[in-house]
C-alpha cells in the first residue's frame, strides 16, 4: 500500500531540515527531535488511534507526526517558535506531496496546537499528537531527568507503548 507520508520522507526540504536539526542537537543534553523521535511519535499515535477507535487515517497520523517538530531548526536559528515555523514548512511539504487543502489545514492546525494539553480540546488530532509526543519520551531513563524543566506530572515514568 502506498502512503503519501512516504513522499514526505523523501522531500528535500524535510530530509535537509531533519538532518540539520539532528546536527544542531548532536550534543544536546535534553530530549532530541530527530528521526528516532518523530517515528516513535508516529507509531505511538497510530497505536493509540487503533486502541481508542479514533477515526483518523494512518496517512494523516504519520504526516503530522513526521512534521510536528520540523520547525525546530527555525527555532534554533531564528528564534521562531517551532510550532509556528513548523506549520509553515509543513504546508509547503504537504502541498508538494499531494495532500489536499483541507488536509493541509487540519495537519498544520495540529502542528500549531500540539504543545497544548487541553483536556477540553475538541481537536482530536492535536490531542493525539500531544499524547504520543509525551509518551515517546523515556524520561525514566533520561540522563537529564533531574535538570529537565518539565513538571514531574509531565514526565513519562513508564513504558506504555
């Protein structure tokens, strides 16, 4: 089965940006945002969607997961919040990869809101990515656990997925 998200993986802007993020974070003490992280988020989000019978396609889940932190490079280089920078980059990549305007809008909105934990949130995709993003972290094994600025209630202290 062919998925459009596979085109994202080979898009020059995506691959170049991910490589640069990984290079910038090579000596980072805290959580990193490269391929290992974004593929973990994708897999966890998809598992949650299956378990909870969330009606969002695998293609959309993987697209948002792959792109949710792509704005990190602009955050590091230009001090632009990564959610805002990421939504802009994602729209270019998604258009080039054949996503429809309503899908691009849905995905970029989720990128803009993936950092918010709002239990009243009606945006299922943003909530799904938020949860998968947090669950992808193995805080209980992290060398930066004590120095991390996440609240204790935010830290992932178990392996669920």
